[in-house]
C-alpha cells in the first residue's frame, strides 16, 4: 500500500505522480520489448507518459519544488517473459499511475485538478484496454480489489 500524500498538499501529490510517471516510462521500455502485436500501443503509451512526466516536472517547479529525478532502475512486480506478461504489467502500471493521479485530484484545485483528472482518466482507459475490462473506481486500489468473504 502506498503512503497517502498530505491532505491538501499539491506539491507532494505532484511529486508522487511524477515518480509514478518515471516508473511508468521505465516499465513501458520493458513492455515494448515483449508486447509483440501490441508494440505500437506500448510505444504510444510510453510517449504519453513521457509527455505527462515533463508536464509534471514543470508543475512541480511552478509549485516551488525541485522535480524528483527518475531512479536508475525499477523493480518490476513480476518477470515479464511473454506478451501476456507485458499486457498484465501495462495494466498494473496504469493502475498505479491512476492511483497517483487520484491523490493529485484530491490535493489540487483549479487547472491542476482538471489536468490530474484527465491523466487519471487516460490511465484508467489504458488499463482497461490492456486488461480487457475496466474497474469501477480507477485510481482507488481498495475499490478495485475483490471483496473478501469470511
């Protein structure tokens, strides 16, 4: 479970979204190498994440912060060996990105909130395309997990 940004702290939430975009760009490098028939879709998503990353870096500077740098490498949640693995990773990455933008929507106001909502929507649509099905509450992980019964 990821830590929640401080309520009403748009800089912290923007930094978290920027970190998610850095990780997404890294992940799509792996996905693109394994996506086979969906390599074009992976390339488009990669470009979209780079554009959002650059916009968020500007936003962080506008909010008075220094943009968080990308890590040299990221640990993937599982090994990606097949096109099916690549699709599953893409859906998971998009879920994580949607979660970060959900936090930014809660913390931001005005145009930044609108941009975050647009980014959340784009990530949710990409996740649904990769997964083949959408979720009821994109960006809210506790709502997308199956209910547990006792």
